[in-house]
C-alpha cells in the first residue's frame, strides 16, 4: 500500500542519513589521559553502557562505565586488564557480541590474542586462551574487526595498506581461522590505523 511504501522509504532514507559521515557534527569530549597516555583503539558494549580503551603505553585495556548510554561525558573509569604478557605493542581491541570473549592484536607478535571473560564485559575477569598469527599477511597489523556472528575476521594491515579477511570454521575461535582474501586501500590511505564495519 501507499502507506507501507512511504514507511519503508522513510526508514531506509533515515538509515542512509544515520550512516552518512557528512552529516556528523562535533558534540563532546572525554579524556582518557589519566589511564591511557598512548590510546590505540576504542570499543563500546552494544548497549553503550561500557567503553573500552586499548592503552599502548601500559599495554592494558581500560574499562569505563557510562551512566548515560553512548554519552562519553558520563563515563567514569572502573578497571583495567594488562595484556603485556602476550603483546608489548597492542594496537587493536574487539569483543564477542555477548562480552564473553576479548581479542587484542599487536605488531610485536603480529598476532591476535584471545581472552575468555568469566563475567561478561568485565575485563578484570579475563584469562588468556589462544593466539593466531597474521604475520603471513602483514607484519604491522593495525586494526581488528569481526562479522557480528563471529565467522569472519578482518585485519587492517599497516605494511600492505589493506584489509585481510579470514574465515573461522568455529565462530569466535581464532584458532580455526583461515586466510581467504584481501582488499587494498592504498589508493586512499598509506598510513592506515583503524577499521569499522556497518553491522549489516
């Protein structure tokens, strides 16, 4: 019907605007200098109530609680977890969608390290479980992302200025990852640092 068509059109149109960075306006600031003097990456819990910062200086993941979801001005520092035993130069951070697995990547080992959290989203409960090397594709990995169901992993490579894709035969288990394909971004950027996907 015309009403349904209009609703579908408006929802789709508004969704396009939501993901169009040309519509962005600056709103607020939150400093993490008290914990991370060389911040490398940022991650949010899906409901926006927890924020995580990958600190390069102390090789630690710092956790902040947001009293107002998605409003960084309401953030307060709560806890930290050191990854120094696995990686001396961490560059990227990612969490499984339910908060029970954490992934930290760095270019000292050129690998992804996986940690299991006994309490979801609480980094102080993390324990190291396994590692996956990406050195065969890039020796300066900069950023890490996963498909929402954990069956695909993406590594942004600083050496090749490209995105490397891996398929996981067991979702969220990096030991089951196999390299599949690559996409170069060198024509746009030759000093890559971060990566993000729209959920779909």
